[in-house]
C-alpha cells in the first residue's frame, strides 16, 4: 500500500463517478487516503454534503485526521455523502449523486457512498467513513469493498460533524481486510476531546489461528433478503464450514424492530444536533436544509416533544436495551463467537430509487441496525456478484472483538 | 400519530415549504413505530448509551480548577453589580 507519491491523475478520473466533493490540489507525499466530508480537515473545505456548510473551512483537524497525518497518510480529497449523513444512497447530497463504480446507473449506497465508490473504483486504497447505522457497511457491500465499523467509542468522534451521537462511529473503507486493519490501528484509541471515547488502548492486529469457531446466522435476518443475495450468502456459509467452523442458525429479534427503534432515536438525536446550525455560527440559514434533513429534524422534534417523549423516545431506548441484551445472550449464554449475515437485503438499487421512499435508508440498512444500536463492531466483506453488482456479507462480534472479526475476515479472504 | 406540522416547524425553528408532502411522509414513517407498542418493556431500563462510561472528567483540567465552595467552583465575578 505504500505509495510515496500519489497519482494526481487518479482523482481526476472522478468526473463521472462524483465520489469527491473536494479534491486536494497539492497532495503531500504519503499514503493516499480519502476522508468523508463530514470530518473536519484543517484548511480543507468540510461541507457534510450540505449547502448549510458549503463554504465551511474548519480551523482544526478531527482527532482521527490528526492521527492519520502523524502516521504518514496524505489526504487526497473529501468524499461525497448524503447531506449530514442522512441517507443510504448519496442521493440526498446537495452536491449530486455518486455513481456505483460497477454500474453507473446504480447507487453506491450511503451515507459514506463517496468513500466506498472511490475505493471500489480503485481511485484510492483506503478511505475514512462514518457509520451511525449502516453508513460504512452498506455502501461497502454495494461497491464491492471492505467496510469496518468499529465498536462505539473505539474511534474518537472529535471533529466529526454529529448526527446521532449515541451511535456515530468513524471507521474504515478499504480494498482489502489488511489495509482496513492497518488504518484502524492508527485511528483508534482514547481521546481527551471525546468524553464518549473508550479508555481501551488503540487496536493492534494480532494473528490468530482460528479453528472451530461457533458462528451464528440469525434466521430472522435471512427472511428479508432477495434470493440472489441469499444464494451468495449460502456460499459464504459453506466456506466457513469448509474452514472447520461450526455454523449454526440462531433466533434473534426481528430486524424490523431495530428499524423502528433506530428511526426514532436517530431522528431525535438529529433534531437536537442540528439545532446548532442556526445561521449565526456557520452563516447559512436553516432554509438551506434539504427535504430529507427537514423530515428528520421535524420527526425528531415530534418524538422528543412534550406528550410524545415517553411513548416514542423512552420506549425506543427500552427496546434498544432488549436488542443489546439479545446480542449479549447469544455471545455469553449461547457461546456464539461471531454472527454472520448478508450486509444488505438486496444488491445496489437504481439511481432514483431512494427519492420517493422516505424510509429507503432504514430498509436498506435493516440488517446492520440491530448491532449498531448495541454499539457492536461489524465488518462487511465482498462475497461475489449478482450480474455486475457486488454482494457483501457482514461479521458482527461482541464489543472490542475487532481482532477476532478481522482474523475471520482474513481467513475468508485468503480461502476465496 | 397526531402530527402538528406548524407546531413542529416553530419548535425546530425550521421554515418548510412542501408541507403536504412532509406530513404524508412523516405519517408513513411513523406507521413503522407501531411494532414497538406490542413489545413488553416492563422492568426494562432505557439504554441511553452503550459504552458504560460514567462522569468522564478531564483530570488535567479538573486539577487546575479554583477552590470549591458549597459544591461549586469559585471564580472571580465576571459581571459587576451595576450590570
């Protein structure tokens, strides 16, 4: 991966893909990396994909950016996303849709669609994304790349433009598992500037000799997948059996419950976090929020308002606890080491398909939402194609089981 | 779900134009919430955060703070009596 002089031409190939909002003119020597545009980069415009911040140039670097620069990485550009990361398509970006590198008529997924498309197209080996529920794993699956969403709190959120603070989690999108692990080693660790960051030491990769893991597949997750995706996932299951692991069906809560919980909590936290864009601190007034931003702010205002708070917000937080307990039971009582499933119920959808469905994102992300609500780490790994379009499967583990997940992903990647 | 869009627009300080469409969208999203009412959450605590951290203090800053009186930090007055 070490390329000391990044090819300036690679980002120029972006014209049709539209993976980047800003391309850095003079890239310093270093390992090229792209950064999602909701992460503050000192002196480089950071828009969050929204007209509200279209001219915002941060006076400081996010902690994770500072760490990358200190470790020899060099920023080649800032990648496209749904405005304020509201969505799973990049169609909600105020800077135009990003195209899927495997078929330009299709969506890359989102919200880290620009990062996933840039890596999928081979413009860069590694990119930073953020995930609140699916925004790393879902576009990684749709663009045929590796997406690693760490444990909540493993990577500092300082300098990441907040969406839903109790779930927001920066992570890595990469062309292979090893490169994803290398970047996680750099960006993880406690940060004084983020009181929710974990006091665990930074991640360090350790090679494990895996044998006879107990791998669970939630039956309820498979029910919502298309037959094409299920056929690819069946091959993944067989691969793990050939590798000597015990693959078992497990019963978990229906993912549609997580969709309801996540939607209430995410909208609620959005309405609070986006209150800061009041036209005084960042210039642009609140009429610059796009339709999807407006829907989310208004619904969140409703679920937090007097008379509805307990019925929606508190109720959702209680069910969130049940979801977390459901995972705990699987890992601790039923001795499941890791859980696998398709990352997304379908392959990439056509451009335009998110526009008339206000819940497009939540349905595309329903298989990653339960684990994100519990703060668990997860990784999406490519597992083949349906026609021209990639399919991904995910590995989910207990909190801070990144090393086990990465080792299993490496074993799969090597075997294939 | 009984949604009062004018009230929400005021509460959120958010000027909106496509009111009919937004109202229709919010109502269609909120149908997905019904499933939660069927789930028994008696004796279940809300899970507001997942990392188990409590009262995280910046020790480097806390140590530099002025003396504490009646449980509060004491500082010099920043406004005078005449306003």
